[in-house]
C-alpha cells in the first residue's frame, strides 16, 4: 500500500481539476453559472474535512518516476 497526501495532489492538479469540476456541474445542470475558482476552493475545503492528511491507496494506483 502507498500513502498519498490527497490535499497536495488536488492542489497540484488545480488547473485541470477546476475545469473538470465546472464541466461536471454544467453537465448536471447547464442553467447554473459557476465561478470555477470558488467551486474549487469549496472542493478543497471539503476534501480537507473528509480526508486525513495521508490517505492509503493500493500500490497499483501509484507510479513513481525518478
């Protein structure tokens, strides 16, 4: 098993994650006008509340590059 810092990963992927979240909301209800930065901040706060700092995941979910 590997351990990851889930909040750090979410922050690292923020550029694409913001757009993906916005797209998901728009697909759910395209009448909603969303501020992707505000949505992402709320998402990061929710991740922080729901997960501990370190999250254990199976090794095959992680590939290490050197």
